[in-house]
């Protein structure tokens, strides 16, 4: 058991796979286990989960720097972005980063949008002439971070809306994204929640261009009065894009996200990036300022050394979060000597 940033983590030595699956604080795992036990004993009522959904919703808003009344809930990034894609005109031109994670791009390509990829460093300069920019704040395959200031300036100057996927950034990178048209994230990586919870922030200016493609009872103004019969009666604000919650995922998120939102994320970023950049320096590589590192290394060698990592785009990928230490860096260095 490791203690970090005021929480306990039952994380094994060498676990560097947060970009795939984050390890929860013990209190988060305990909350999920208790909820499962209550289910097992028939002690739950559906409405018991509403305060948990609300708590996670409000904390996600704090983590990405937007008002809480802009947040819709769902289960996956692609599911939520489908509402954005449905609002684009036929043949829309969408700009994204080269090698972008497909949950961010496939919802648009599947509706016939013309998706153009450019290197992430060149993306802000390529905004003009497009109908939408969709990009991950931190790239899944290698941790490259988009220049948000430049992207904001270029998109506002050109009048091009922006959808940001913060799945690989929220939880370690301080974010102030009130300006973006849409902000989305899944909870099971750096937000250390169970898979099955995701959130979408919708700016008021983008609400009319967002389509409730998965309209359901939970998207009603009063969900418990929207369970049967017509007419259609959706919430007035972004809750109209809600998808009914995966209960046990929100049992965890209701603990994990408030914990993360209570932290000094500048300190979390400093901790995570210091470890990642220390690894790069020890391997004779330039620092990158990201918590995610992609290496031209033998994944089998890492596994033999007890390092839990992943392989993405042909490279070994490791990520350092608040529960990692310099011992994890040394384990990777020793494995690759």
C-alpha cells in the first residue's frame, strides 16, 4: 500500500499503465465494493445513485474549469461525441491530430465528415478552412500535449468550434477550458474511476449544434417524471444529453473526482511530469513535459523487470501518476540497460 497526496493506493511496484487503466485510491475501491455488496443484499433503490452522479458531475466541471451546469454524463467518449457529430452539416471538414485516438474521430467519420489529420504541433496553424477541430489535449499514443493557448487563439480568430478530449489529461494536468465548445473525458484512466463513466461539457453557444441522439428518461428535466409516455420532455440545459448512468461506475467516480478536484493539480502535474522527464533524461532522451512517455523499447524486457506498461502505435507506453515514485523510474531504467 502506497500513500500519496493524502490517499492510500494498493498499487504494485512498477505499475505504469495509468494511460490504460488508472489505479483507484483505496477509498474509491471501497466505495464501489460497498455498493456492490448493497446490490447483492437488495439494499439499493435507483434514486440512491442520483447524489453520486451529481457529485461526480460537479467535480468533473471543477477539474476541467467549466461551470457545473454545462455537464452531461455518459459511459464513453465516442457515445458523447456522437451528439456533437450529429450536429455537423453534411460533408463537414473536421481537423484532428495525426494518429488521434479513434473514439474522438470515428463518430465524425461515421457520419461522413471529411477528417484531416496533421501533426499535433501543427494543428493550431491548420484551423482555418475547417468546420470543427477535435483533438485530445494529451495524445494517447505518446502523451504529446496540444498547445491550448495557440489553438484557442486560432479557433477564435477563425470562428471554428473546438471539441477537446481530456481523457489523457484530466486528473494530472490543470485545465481551464471554459472557452472550448465541447470538453469530454472518460473516467477510467487518470480520473481513477471505474470504466463506464464519462462526461461532456457543452458551451451555451454550442448547445443548439448538439443533438441528443441517445435521448432517454434520464435526460428529462425531472428524470423520475420522464419515465413513461409522450410527449418528449428533455432538460433545458446540457443534461438533455445525459445517458442513464452506469451505477457502480458513478459510485467510484463520486469519491475519486472530488478527491482529485480537492488537490493542487499544479503539484500533481509537477510530480507526474518530473518522474516522466527523469526517465527520459536517464535514457538520454529530451524532456517532453508530459506524464505519458512512449519508448522504442522491448515490451517483453519491461515485463520481465516487473513493469506494467502497454504497447501503442508500436512503442512501449508508460505513464506516471500521483501514486508513482522514483523507484518506478529506476525499474524501467534497469530493464532497458
